[in-house]
C-alpha cells in the first residue's frame, strides 16, 4: 500500500524501472528545492514528501 502511494507521489507507474525512479526523483528534487522556490513552504512540504516516497521505494527494493 505504501509503495503504491510512493509511486503515485513520484508520478510513476508501479512497473517503473530503477533508472526511471532515480531520474524522476532527481527531477522532483530540483523542482521543489527551496533555493529554486524562494523558500516557499508548500514547496518544502513537496520536497519532504518526495524524499519520503523515494525512501519507501528504496527500502522495499524498487531502486
């Protein structure tokens, strides 16, 4: 269940390859980084949830 939500948060399908996961993760990190968004709080929240989603996938062997 957590994995499905993690894939959804990253905007990927559950059959995404490890390279696709890594690429999307890096893309979202750059997009939501505080330096790219003048410290916007909403962007910081998105950054945190992106990191958490990647962590879930990594811990479960998807990447």
